[in-house]
């Protein structure tokens, strides 16, 4: 088949197979379709021309399609290009083109797509009026309903990160509150997003709201500093700038006085300005700021820096006319310092103080440190109070207050009395109101002095009763003490009133206590009493001389049983004392060892040999009920029931299958079971090894029987026991319990153990510095000792080993610094071995040591010692008693600044006084003198009594025999006691031969108690440089009368005394 082509490419018709025409062909497929451009609502398309096409059809879809049904026809055009309009912004469109002619539409072109332009959403404004928020105003310029808006944020101009996503496409406003930092600059970009495209708008920037700083709280608690307390953080970003200047300055910069500036982080709550001047007023302002923005300044707030002012104000010196003050100036820029003072209104009455007034202004000082000021406008004996007040133009600071009383201006002539109350207040009585002829002063020794003064009447003085009176004459303090009486009309002559009072010893009469002394030198006891109880007093005690009084004076001598019984009477008093006197003093036996084989026994007991048994043999007790063994022993002293101990050296032969029970009894009284152990011989005792010890009574002296008996045997083949040694003993002593044999026997337990016996004490008047004991002893081995004590048994000497194993000792109390006037000795007697260890148990300690003679001598000095006394009463009564027992006197030491007294032995303190004698009456006297005296002791059963005669051969050679009155001392039972008493009494009598007398001196105060050299007495006194003790003194009518007494050394007198002791029937 063939066709004729009758047409052309421009759409001619075609012929059929028979030469007919077919009509138009279909348009050819459009090629070369492309998107030329796209805008927000238009897309420009172009394509190549296609044959047989009258016009072109533009098909459009919003999704890719496969055939024509997937598209919509949106336009036709005869040309090869077109513009599709009316499109939505930012939408993706799909296009195809095909030709069309009268016949039909041609095939679809290839698909092309285009996305319309999406206009940007613009940020038209950013609001920052709210802290922590930035509000964006948005203008969406597209007409798309698809997609949304994203907001991006940065602080550096970059896109940053999204702070909001998928906002509605028509959102007109967005507020960002996500971690907004105050005062920070933020850059925002709005991104318009559809399904097919996105567009970023133009970036906009804004600074976040920055809060203003709060006014700070100012603190000035530290000198030279002001601290600002912000209390809370007002912003979360940036800094805070704080500026300082002195109040009143014009500028806020470095031209202002006091200018300073600090910038701190926003979260710094406190900051301190340092190096500031004291007492200056400064003002401060603050603001918040960042690198982008600054806040507003706070209103200035002001504070005055700490002004330390003055501290440690003190009065460094006070005279009658001036007061020196000192304070620490702590301020570095004060304008000056005011000195304030007020004065008491009336020194005689408690009328208070006047008004405060500034008496001076101290100029400013450089820096800080001590500042001195002297007020020389004061009056004598006045109370003043002061304070200082440093100041600046802005502030001032007052110091603490100090007070003082100006000194007395005691005149150099005439009488003058000062009264000082317990409150410290003082009043003065001038010379003009005192009758110069009528002061009467009576000082005393170891007693309370008195004084009276006639004055002009003044009822105000009644208010000063109990005040301390200070009595001056010609500027010197003569006497002081409490003012106790006021007589309005008790004076004489023109002077109608009288004041009376006591010396300072009166102050010791208040209160009371007890004070104990044991073997202490009297002067030390006096000082200790003062130290412990007289706290307000300054007490000076002068140790008295310690001259030897007696040397090797025999006080105890016993050479027979009678003497020894008396010497150790107290030590041997009691039937439980393990010592006796029988041809000497000896300890009693305290342990009784018995060999087992020496027992009385029945047929159930037998003797067996053992190599480790004492003597090689032991008693074996067969374990059958009723079998027994007995031993007799005799004691000579009572043993308390809880001190009776039984030791048994035994062993269990372990021969049977059970253990029998063995019971011990003494004198048929069951005392308990006896326990034994297997193995070698061991010591068993009732305290730790036996049980059920039931003895109820003390073991009285006599012969006793110890019995061991089997009381229970569980079986016929029970254990057998063997007993080597039994030993009942006095448990108050210690023993050796040896386990090993020596030459076949045991060393213990010893029959005799150390017994210490204390001799009767001997008392006399003087301190014992040494004691010597000589004893006759059968033996001095083992625990034998000799010792002596002078302090009531607290210290026994010697204690260095020389007291052991000796028949003679010397106790050096002076070297050991122990004191006492009572001597006591003691001896320790032990057991010993006359011929060495014996062949028996015990080998040692089987004979008692014996004391057959005793002699004790002492050496004494003049030091008075108080032994075992308790003094009670007021401080004065105790001081007076101690002084009297110690041979001391005490006198007041009149001082202005405190209470004081001195104590010393009469004659030991000699004062050199330059006085003017108006009258002298020396006296040579022997009144009360004697150089021989006899002292009688108590009468014995035979009507006889001991007597001791003491005499001074030196004195008798000088003046002949002068016998003193006999003394009877029923409490003196020994020769030594009588002899000691006689010697002391005679020393007192010899000392009565002396020179004494009286003086009258011109206006001068002399204290009794001291010794003075009196030229007017020397012509009667043969001694070299004699001094005389002033016994009493009275000042009256302008003169002082002095009465003296002579004193001789008691120690010296005793050393010249001889004694004789004998027995007499003389009746008294």
C-alpha cells in the first residue's frame, strides 16, 4: 500500500490510499520546555515550536503528574512562550505544554517545575520595655498559607540559633523570654518557610532591658573602710559601677575630693572602699551597665566613716595639783580633741559632781598613737572625772570615763587628819581646827592602839564614822586606824568636840576562822597564817635567831624492864600487840610451823619419805572417814579472827578415783575444808585456796590444837593426801613461802617478823634540831631499824638506809628542815638466826631480836616550834596566840598605801632613832631575879617525888645563890621533863637582872615593840651596845613618854645552867 503525501509541514492534508485526503495531523510533541524565570506570582515558560500546532496549551499542577488528567489547563498561547500568573508565593508548580490544532491536542511535553519567589517576613520593631523580654513585630509579605516562621537569635550578628520555630505564617508579634540577659544586645532574623522554600528577612538588633541599680546599704564597721552591701542582684548580666566622693563635691570624677570608683560583676553583692580617712562623710552612687547600655545612677547615699576616737583613757599620775592623762588616738584626721572634766561638789559630803565642762582642746596629732595631757587646774583632795572626745566636722567619739582623787597636800607643819571612807572618799581636817596640845596617841605592841584628838565641832564628821583616820604631824604619818567615836562636846577649853579611834590592829578583830599548825616554826606559822588569811595585809616576819640552847640533852634513858615498859607503854598497850617486855623488849612469835610427821595421828595416817619434803618426810592421810592428824601450837598474843591464816604445804598423791573432803578445825571448832592439788608439794592458804572459812572468834593467847580430818570419802579407792608442813600464823605480817629446800629444809615461813614500836614522845619548849638514839640489841640483822621524828611522826629520820641494821643513829632534823619541840623515837625488831640457818623449818627468823637498853638525846635551838595546835577566833586572836607561842611580838607599820605589820622576837629588831630627850629615868633592877630553882614532879605510891634543881654557876659566882620560888609540875613524870622545865624557868629568872627605865622625848612618834639604843641607860649596863625593848609609849601634851624593859638571851642563859635530879619526900 502506498500513500500520496499531498501536504507539507505546515499542516497540509494527506491523501489516503485511494488518493483521497485524510485532513489535519496531530500536533507534534512540544520540546525544549523550560522555566525562564519565576516571581512571587508568575512563572515565565518557553519552548520550541512543534509541528501541526495551532496553539499551545499550558498545563499546571502543584504535584508532579503522569498524564493530562493530573494537570489543569491554565493558559493557551499561539507563541512559544508564556507567563503563568496568579500563582501563590513560595509554591512549587509543575508544568507541561502540548500542541493543539483543530484535530486534537498533541502529546504532553516533558514536565518542568518552578517555585515561586517567597517574600521575606520583615522584623519591623523590637520592643524591650519588659525586663527579660524582647518583643518582635513581624510583617509577613507573602500570600502563602503554607509553612510558618522561624525566629533566629544571636549576640554577635550571625544567624545564631532558633528561639522559635513554626510560628503561624500570619504571626504579627513574637516575645522572646528565653534566657534574656539584662542589657545584652540581641540580633534577630525571621525566616519564612514553606514546604518548598524559605527566605530570611533582614536582621534586626535590640538591647535587652537593663534594670537600674538599687541604692546600696552602707556600712562603716571597720576603720578606714566603707562597705557597700547591694543586698541583692538587680541584673543578670553586665557590671555595676560604684562611685565615691566626699559629700558636697561638685563633680563625679577624679577632680572631686575623695574620688574613687569600682566596677564589679553584676553578682558581686559587697564591695569595700579602703584607705579612707576616719570620721569623713562620703557619698556613693551606683548604676548597672553593660558593653551596650548603661542604667541610671542611683540617688547618692552618704555615710560617715568609722571614727575610732580615743581608747584606753587612763590617769597616769595624780598629784595634789595636777592630773596626767593618756589616751590612744585611733583617728588619723581628727580636727582636735576636747578634754571634759567634772569635779565633786563637796568633799565632806556625798553631794555628787558638778556639770561636765570642756577644760581644754588638744590639737590634732599626726597619725595615731598615745597622747598625753596634764590638767594642772585641779585642787587637792578632790574627786574628778574625765573623758576625751576627738572630733571632726562631721562627727565625734567619746572615750570611756576615768576618775581620780587628787593627792593630799599634807602640810609640813602642824597636825593634819585625813579621813578615808570605805568607798574611797576622803575628807581632811586641817591644822586650824585641831587643838595642837590635845592629840593623844597610845600605840601598842601586839595589841590595839588608841588615839583621841580635840577639834572644833563639825556635825558632818558623824557621817565619816568608821572611816580610816590618817594622823599626820609636820608632814609625817604618825598613826592611822578606824575613826569610831565622835563627841560633839567632849573636848576641853575652847575646842568642844573630840574624835576617837583605834590603831590599824583593830582591823584584825573582825571575822573568824580556824588555823591548824603541826610541827612548824612559830614564825613560819605566823607568816603562813598571814599569807592564807590576811590577804589585805603586807606582813613581814623576821625569823628569830636560832642559837643552840641545849646540846646532847638526855631526854630518855631506859636500862631495865621497868624503864622499857614505861618507855614503850603505849606501843605495847593491847593484847594483840606482837611484842613484849621480858628481859628486854622483843617481838612475839607470829607463825607456828609444824612438820607433818610430828602430828598426833590415828592408824589411818602414816609417815612417808619424799625427797622434796621438809626433813625428807611427810604425813600421808588415808582417805577414810575419821582419819585425822593433830598439831599443838601456843601463841602469846591475840590474833584477830580476820587475820588468822592457815598455810599447808601438801600434795595429792592421785592414787584413787575420787577426791575426799578434809576438814580443818582449831580447838574442835570447825574452820573449813582444806583443798589440795595434784603434783609436787605446794603451799595452800585459806584465803585463796580454801573455801568456807568459818571461824568466828579471835584466837586468844594459849595452847591450841590444829586438826585435819577426813570427813567424806566418796569411794574406797579415793585419793590419798600427804601433808609436809602446816603453819597457822598472824596474817598481819608478811612471810616467805619457799618451795625449794635448802639442806633439806625450808627457809620460811619465819617465826618472827619485823615489829615497829614507837617510844613515848617527849615535849619541851625548844625546836629540836638533832636527836641521837643509842640502843643495846642482841642483833641488828634483817629488818631491824632505829629512827626519830620531831614533827609528830610525819617524818622519820634517818631515811637514807643508815637507819637499818644499826644500834645507834643520828637524826639531823636541821638538814631535813623538819621542825618540832616534841621528840619521839622508834625501833623495829625482827627475827634472826643466832647461830646461822638451822636444820629445821624454818631455817631463818626463828629467834627474836631483843632491845635491852635505850637512850635518846636531843639538841635544841632557840627557835620556837608549834606542835599539833588548832587556833580559833578572830584574825587578831589567832595572830596573838601564834605570836605568844612563838616568842614573837607584832607591831603595826603605819603606811599610807596599805595595811602592814611586822613580827619579830623582842630585841631582834633594833631601830636607830634621833630623838630629843627632855627627861630620862634609867633603872638598874633585879626584881624577879633568881639563879637557882627547884621543880617538883608528882608524888608516887611511896610518897616520894622526883625533883630537879637548876642553877647557874656563872651567876652564882657573880652574885651568890639567889633561890627562886619552887615549882610543882604534877604532869612531869620523867626526870628529863622536870630537868627541861627547871632549866627554862631558871633562864627566865636569870634574865630579870637587867637595866630598864623611861624617857620623855619632844614631839616625835616612836612605836613600841622595837628595841632602841638609849644613851642615857648605858652607864648602868655593862653589856656591849645594849638595846632596850620599848614596852609602852604615850604621846600627850606635845611629848612622848617611853617605858623600856631589858632583855637577855634566853638561849645564852640556858647554856650556863646546870641541873641536878633526885628523889625527895618533901611535901608541898
